[in-house]
C-alpha cells in the first residue's frame, strides 16, 4: 500500500431553462483565479485557489485533524479517485490548509483492486489515528469497509453512490443513493417519450441499483419496458467489450428510447458503439456518470445529445459554483469539474463544518455526532443537507445534455428535476 501525505442522436424537444452562466464565461474567471492563485497552502499546486485563511473567521487551533483519503489511484476507478482527491485538496487549500480551524493532516492511500485490499488499507489508516476517512471509490469496497468504521467509531464519508449498509451510525455520504438518478428522471422520460423504453446496465451492484431506480419509478407511473419479459437487461460480466448483441436486441425490441447505467471504460465503449449502431437515432438517456468528467473526454462526439441525470452540473448558476468551476479549471487545463470532483470538495466542506462544531480538540466520535447535527450545506451543486434516515443528501437533480458549449463538448444543464428524497 502506497501512501502519500500532503499538507448524433436527437432527443425530444425540451423546454430549455439553461442558466445564463456557461463555459464561455470561464475565461474572465480563469484569469481572475490565476491572478489570485497562491501557493501558500502547499496543497496540490496549480489550483486557482484563494488560501487566505478560514473564511468563517473561526479561531485557529493548534491541534491537527488527521483525515484519510482512501481512493483508487489506478485502474478503471483511477480517474474518479484522482478527481475526488483533487476536489478535497482544493477545498482545503481555499481554507488555509485547515478543516474547522484545525491544521488538516491528510493522508492519501490507494484502496487497491479488491475489497480485501481496501479493508487492509482502511485498517492501516485507523491504526495510524485517522479521525475521519473519505472514500473508497469501489462499490464493493465501500460495503466492505463500512463495518470497520462502525467498529472503530470513526466517521466514513462516502463520495460515490451509496449502497445499502445495515448500520449507518458512522456512515455518511455526500453523493447520492444509487436508486435516485433513475427515480429523478423517470417522470421526465415518461412525459417526453412514447413507451416502450429499453433499460440496460452493467453487471455490477451499483448499476443494478441505478437501473432498478429507473425501472421501479418508470413502471409505477405507467411506463412500459421494451426489454424481453419486461425485465431490465444487464451485461453478463463487467468489462463487456462488444455490445453488438445488446444493440441488436434494442433494435428488435422497438424501443422508443434507451436508459443506461455504466461506469468507467465500459461506459465509454457502450457510448461509442451506440453511436455507430443501427439504433444511433434512438434517444439515449443515462445516469450522469456515463458522460461525466473523464468519460466524456474519452467518448468525444459519440456522446453528443445524450441526455443524463445527475446531482450536479458545472453550469449551475450560483456564486459558489462559479468559484469552484473557475478554480478547478485553472488547475486542470481548463476542464470542467466532474461529479467526483464535486463530491471530494463537499466531503471536505462537510468535515470542515463538523470539526468546527465538535470543537478544537474533538476526536472521531464527537466529529461523527457533529456531522449528524449539521443543517444546510452550501455547495457548488446548490444547498443540500443530510437525511437523518439515510445519512445521504437531500438535494436537487439536474437534467443535462451533451452538446457543444463554446468550443468543447459539455454536459449542459437543461432544467432542474426533482429534489430527493422529497
């Protein structure tokens, strides 16, 4: 375990409620961010961050707060892990290297390729005194380390879709429940597309849940699935390389639209093969992670006009988001932040508020209790707060479409959908 310490598909016509803020407004903001950038914090380097101390004006403490980031550094989840890490670093840099007024002592460890390795890395962080842990990226790994957090009474802050966990006493999540994207977009698809709709996803627990969220909500309001026997289709093994049989099945089904949930390289392959297939003109809807961040860069023009649902869009028109997007882009070659970057940033924001609430010398249990007492959290995605029953966010969901914005492809916000849970 290595550880590093660091201080052409055209969908239905939409009513377009896109805010006036978009990529074309970035240039002036990037210039301002670059002018204001400071290296005084020593976090990451290159971010257009403003590190002028704690903006909340809280008194500084000399007691460090040890935090572990348990994230993928390579493999299919590597890009997501890097974005979470950089988002967390960016927030800490903007707050003078502190969380809750205390010096942030952050350790980044590789979660490894399997749940056993992830658990070993988690145990090592706990043995070295971590008072909070952020991660991991892998769904199965997350399920595996949750009991360790509960046993150690140390808060675990998830940054990816949350699976079902039996005991959530010390389990928190700043992303979303796996079923929520499908639940949020189902009414829109039902209103804008004549059924039937073909639902497909990867053969992995996260994708099962993301597809189930859609199919349950869609059929409950009268929608009909085009799949054989009315059951969603899942690829037989993760890492599917040839989607030809599934694309043929979509064509044969007479589907009027497709809803999909894939991640990583599998998402890229599905999107690229879909764009070359006989069903390329059938509108494609997706969980936003299919076209988000690193995936969109690899998918290129094949992703054009894909409509997706996610809890964040880079062109949300708020001051918090403008600051976040410009600072991120300044340190990432002008790229927009992904949802993973956002969850890394908000994981730091959550801990910042909790550590401040718990007090200047508080330990893990007090910080965990403080997390449970937090109210509204202002975020680039919009304000959200944790639900007491799930320890996951109550938040807005956004409908996005991949299209050219300025000179690059981007997930452009079309309109706001539901707030979940309602």
